[in-house]
């Protein structure tokens, strides 16, 4: 296991991104936050991530599209999708693709358990 596990958090609400960054840092993760899919892809060009947590519904390029792009670029990258839309028609197909879905408001402990299970 690496000493520091690096996580990419993407949410169009900067407050949520910063809250997740601080909460996950308390559990030993190094977290980079992005507020758009484009910003997240830029960050992924210059840093290596062990996992990503991505908001499903964002303006412009949505989280499902970003997640698929990240999976193509980084096969095996664990991705958790966050959504405030518990009944989104996208959720079943996302879960079938092997990505975890977390409904907002998400419990930090659920994210920590997901990350520990996926990357140690």
C-alpha cells in the first residue's frame, strides 16, 4: 500500500468538494478537488489518482460521461458516483458497469469504507 492514497473529488458545488476534501484528509487521503469534468481531466493529466469520487449531475459534461472517460484513460480506476437524485434512470446502468453509487447526503464513513476496500 502506498503511504498516501490520492483521490480526485469532482463536484460542481465547491462547498461539497472542499467538505469532502477535508473529511477524507482526516482519514489519511490526499484529495484534489475539481468543480467540473474539464478541470478534473486537466488534473488527471498531471497527477496519478488511486480513485475518483464524481458528482453525477453537473452542468456541461456530466459525471457519468466523466467517469467513462476516466475509466478508458485509467483502466481499473475505482470510481464512486455521488448523486442527489436517488431515482435517476442512470443509476441501474451505472451500477451494472461496476461503479459504486452514493446517494447524497453521503456518509463520509461510507466513502472511506469504499476507498479502503478498493485501494487499501
